[in-house]
C-alpha cells in the first residue's frame, strides 16, 4: 500500500508520542461518555456539528456552549438563535439557526432511534431525517457519541490526503459515492495504523492543527 505509506508513517509517529496518544485516548473516552449521556448532551453535539460545517470547529463549539448556557439551545426561537449566531460571528446564522430548531424537534426520535442502528444505518437515517446533516455532519455527530467506524471527511482531512499522495485533488462536489470511496481509503489507512476511523481522525486533526479537538 505504497500510496498510503506517508500518511501511515505520520500517524504512527504521533501514536508513539505518549502525550498525543493519551490526549486522543481521553477524547475517545469522552465521546463514549457522551454516547451514554442524556439527550440534552446529545443535542449540544448535534448543534456543534451543524455549526461546524464550513466554519471553524473551535468557534462552532464555543458557540454551541454559549447557546447551551444561555438557554437558547433548548428553548430559543429561531430568530433569537440567529441573532446570537450573528453576534458570535457565524457566517451562516440564519441557515444554522433553522437547522438547530429543526433538529431540536427531532431530538427525541434521534435519541431513541440511533442506538438501535448500526453505524452505516444510523448515518443514512440521520442524513435523511436531519436537515443540515450530510455524510460528514452525520459522521461527525456519530463519532462524537462514541461510534468508531465512520470517517469525517472535511477539508483538513482532504488536505492531509493530498499532502501524502493518497488523492490528487479536492473534489469539487463530495457526493455520497465519492465520500464512501474516500472513506474506504481512510479505513485501510486506519487498519494499517491499528486504529479506528474515530482515532485516525483525531490524529489527522492533530497533525494539521497541533492539538486534539472534537
């Protein structure tokens, strides 16, 4: 698997760094804890994943926490949420506010349905049922509630794949078919690294950003 050699080496070097490995392991345990938590915790992660699409993940999480603290996350009307997102500098404040309110109306269903579905089934169900959830966003949410076998293919992952010769360019449109093909490549890289896809994503993020996030 010569096409994967560079990326595998990068990840394996990080795995050998005990501080990085422990940070990754702590985050994975946190995700497992979230998966066992109540639906309000789940909804914070849903909101974060909706906010993070085409936006800074760090800022998106900060905004999700602010929505939670203010009470807007669980009971705020769409216009109030949009105003808060605008105040916090989110690029897509109206659209994301609508997504959050729409997802909130389906929270009970998500909380009851998703645990009964396997990873792939859960992703398909979420992307069809939750407005604003595509393949990436649904994968992100499922990883953050403890699922291990789905790839979060965003621009930082695609850049890493280009950098190490796994792919030659960033697709203009990431269709479901293309997403699954790229996910298969990442799954093989994860296998060669003796890691889950969830773990691999955290190492790829660290490689580009220098810290472990979510």
